[in-house]
C-alpha cells in the first residue's frame, strides 16, 4: 500500500519529465527557424542560439508559473535543457575538465535571464529576492542586455530587432487560459511567430 503511494508520485514526476522533453523538442525546433537570425537579428552563434533557447524557456515558464505543479515542470525543463547542453558541449570538443565551468556559467545565465525577463514584465514579482546584478528594466532593455548583448553595440545593429522580439514574447505569453496552461503542463506547445 505504501509502495503504491510512492509509485504514483514517481509516475507524476515521470510525466513532467516527458512533458519537459516534449517542450524542449518544440523549443529546439523553433530556435532553429531562420527567421530569428535573418529578421530578428539574433546572432547565429552558440551564445545567440542558447540565449534564444532561454527566451523560449522563459515563455513556457512564465505561462505556467501559476500552476500548482509549476516547480516540478520548471525543474524537469531545467534538467532537460542542461542534460542536452552537457552533451552539446562534449560534442563541441569541450573536455571533461572544461564542461563543469561552462555548465556553471550557462546555469547562471539561465537563472539570470529568467529573473530579468520576469522583472521586466512584472517588477513586483521578485521584490523579495535579491539577485546580484539584477536591474529593473523594461523587456526591450532586458533583451538588449541579454539576447542581443554581443551585437547591440556592433555593426549591423537595428533597434527594430528589439520590437520584433518583444512582440514575439508578448504574443506567446498573452494567452494564459487554463486550457493552454494544462496543455503546456502536458508538454504541448506551439510558438506563434
């Protein structure tokens, strides 16, 4: 009888891992679309693609953050992202000694981006959390400091990129109805460009 209780809880966690895997697959599919690099000005580099992936992860997490099982899904998505990042770094030729350093930097970036975008959309949402270097800005400024950090002062920069990306984010987070949240919790997501 007690074993059944534990199995049920573990089964639910497995469902969130499956949901996270499905969400991550959808995120990767969308991140690979040329429109982001050709029209939105996202740098077509490892860092640019990683930051775009974080924007997509933020959209998913922002929509689901009021769900009672948000913590489980967010942890499962985080785990899925960084399992893949570990493998990706190794495939890129980063050695065993270098992977932990890169992973730590990327995990810090994940956390920082999630908080920066959340504060940009809802300044009061994180008022009780002290995060180093977290500045209260609008969404465009947060995007410029993060997603576009490597190009915003460089050649070929266009302020229109900020409007396009902000519009992309706002379109995708605007619908937070119960049905959509439940779909996301089960791993179903379609991004609107």
